[in-house]
């Protein structure tokens, strides 16, 4: 998998995303989701790693990037990321996506590319946009029970919120439980001081 030609600026924030080739599913079951999450953690290191030798006590040492939010959906993913060191984002994403492609192709006995080209990125050019991305990324699972929730004026807000907060494959659970593993909230502005701040913010977006 080739690295992106674009460069990222150290100290800046970016919204990264990509989906399966031809919009195909890239997370078929719990094992796939959990393996991608595992890779999100272990690939964020300056060390060279061999996954077969990685244990639960793996010490990553210095990390390549800071992750502020993420969400995995059946055929795509979103990551809000901070460029910590020069070349950190490109190195991290190369390690992450290559490792997951190798896992996926082996498990499902397939060949060829898994994603729709290289991952996409958007530069976060304002504080307002950065704060918005937390809600945008964490609200993605709502589409799994009501794909048109934004247009559906009769949407069940309670049901949507319950589903969003019970979804296992986004960083929202890390913020609510205050148990940070993949994310590093310290590197990002402290928009939400308490878990309920997240709930209130998401309720406002659902109720707009």
C-alpha cells in the first residue's frame, strides 16, 4: 500500500476517513471490528512491530499520533487525528491499513485492495469545525437504525441515543467511561469536561 503524496503539518488536526472498495463491507463481525481496534492501538508506535509477537503487556513507547475520536461502521471508518511528529499520520495509517488488509484477506481468503483508494483527509481549520467533528463522528451509528434520521422529523431520540451510547466501536465509550486507551484526549481541546457534556451535545444535534 503506497503512502499518500500529501503531507500533514505537525501540531494540526485532521479528519481521516475511507470506505471499502465499491462500498463493500470491511467489518463483517465482532472479530473484525475488535481486530481493527486492536491495530489502532498497537500500530500507534514508533517501534517496528511483528503482530504475532504482540502481547497484552505490549509497551508502545513513543506514539506517532494522537487520536481524538473514531468510529467504525460496516463499510467505512472515521478518525479524528493530531499530527504529533513529522510524518506520523502517514506512517500510522500505512501500518494500520496494511495490517488490517492482510488480516482481512487472509481470514476471508481473498486478494486485492480492500479500501477505496488511499484514505481521505480533511484539514480541521477552525475550533468550531473541530468541536463539530466529535458529534459528527460519534453520531454515525445512528444511521444503522435510521439511515434518514436527519430528515426524519418523527425520529425516536431516546432510541437513537441509547443505540449511539451502547455502540461498541466508537470512541464515545472511552469518553463516557473515562477509560482512554486508543484516544488521547489531552492532546485535544477540552470541550467536554464531564461525560454528560457529550450526552447533552449529541442530544442537541439529534434534536436540531
